[in-house]
């Protein structure tokens, strides 16, 4: 943890490698976590497969959604992460920032487990 699930990139979008590096940097810098703890899932969705406001998507109506799963953080850190994620996606993909949404899914350390061990019970977490 943390992990990002990005929806709205098209199957032909290039730049995923660059975006992965940029987004990992944002998360590492903003949340003070190791890069090895950041996972990013890219879910390709061609415009023909989603609608917004009751209208099917078009080349001028592209939207990208980011679900970010993290341990609970304060509003200042969430603000910094949201701004950094949005800027990175806009820069790499050309999507307008107003069409990029970041949703935070925060959990307490006793609600996340890796290798069957709750984060709250790990000896190597501070």
C-alpha cells in the first residue's frame, strides 16, 4: 500500500511507463513511503465504453478517474497528493485537469493486511 487504480486511459495510450514513474514520485514525495510500496493498476477503457452526464464519451469529453487506496492521512497530505496526481496525469496524457478525478479510499492500519499480517501489527511500521 498505497495503490492507485487508474481508469479512463485508452488501450492505445502511450506514456504509461512515464506516468508510472511520475505518479510513484508524487506518492513517495507526498506520503513519505518507499517506492517499492507503491502499486499502480492501469485499466484501459476506450471512450466507447463509458458515458458521463448521460452522454457517451467523445474525443472532447475524455475523463480519467483515479482510485487511491492509502492508510488514513490528513487533509493537507490528501490535497498535495491530489494536486500532484492530477498534474502528472494531465502532463503525460494531455487530459484537461478538470476532467481528472481522484478518489481517496483510506483505511486504518488494522483494516489493511499484507502477507496475512495487519499493518497495525507489523513490527517494521512506525
